[in-house]
């Protein structure tokens, strides 16, 4: 049997990895490729990325990003489908084309040297708030304040354009999760798992906010409580560091 075009593409990607990388680099890239496929499937199963929606990426080095391709279901992604690009979004190796939202990912990596992974998805309840022009900034739940602080709303920008990156730039500096008006959510993290869990947390909080509004009597936390939570969040972050 002759290999299909898709199989050839995967083989070419694997061959280029072998020719252009050292053994440790190949090992790390292989791990991240598998992780992108894994978390893409989890997002799909949660109903956050229907059709070909959503995209994920990880930072490989100071000048290389590994990202999901455009036009593919996240449930069907394989490790060989991932795309390596430089910090201008140009594809480094032959293979599939990178996600059309790569500009948003790159904007986050440029502004946040601490960020190692980015997830963009369309969780339905959080996207519903974003489509109503509503940020998730009301401090209703102590756990969310601890995990994310607040979740601001970026102004509308047409998907796949440079305007999306521009819309989040003032917000992503101080926030790990941002709603995109009439679009979806983007989260950033120290690892892909971290960015994924933040996406889960955003949708969980959106659900809480929706229920509180339906019940008609949301009770935001007081300023004193918020101060206590801020101090607790700082302690939590310190304790979460390796070796602490």
C-alpha cells in the first residue's frame, strides 16, 4: 500500500525533527506533541472545542512555539499533526499549517516570559457571558479568587486577525484568563495542564455566576475577605513552587 498524503506529512515532520534537533530537544518536543493531542481530546470531551474550534500551544524555546494545526478537530489530533513556528508565526518545518490564531498565542508569549502554554477554547457558558459583554469579575467564589483572581473581557476582534492579539494585550499582563467578546476564552499557564485547568476553572465559575444570577441574589465577597484571599493566594503560589 502506498502511504497517504497525511501519512507522508507525519513522516516528513518526524524526519525534520530528527535532523534538526538534539536528542534532549527531540525528547521534549515529542512529549509536548503528545500532550497537545491529549489535552485537545480532553477539551473536546468537555464540549469546549466543537468542530475545528480552539487551539493550543506550548513554548519549546525562546524562539520556537509548538502549536495545533488549523482546520482539525481536537479529538482527532495526533502528535505528528503539531506545527513548529518561530516567534513571527512562520512555520519552521514542512507539515500542516498552523492555527489561524497563532498571533494571539505569540502575543501572550512575548508579553509573559513566565508563560509556557496557552489554550484557546469556546466553553459555552463562559462564551455566553463574553457574548453578552459581561466579564467574570464579580468575586462570588473564594476558590476562583484564589485560582484566577478576576477574568476580564477583551473587546471584540475578528477571529484570525491581528486585532485579536491587540485586544488582549492590555489584559494578559495581569491575568491568566481572559474572555474574548463574542468569541471565547484564552488561558495561559506554566504548563499545558495548568492552562487547561484554568480553562476548566473559567467555565466552572461562569456556571456559578449564571446560577447565582438565576437565583437572583448573588452575594459578592467583602473587601476584607478579598484581602485575606489575596494573602492566601500568595502563600499558595509560594507553597506550589518546587522545593517549597
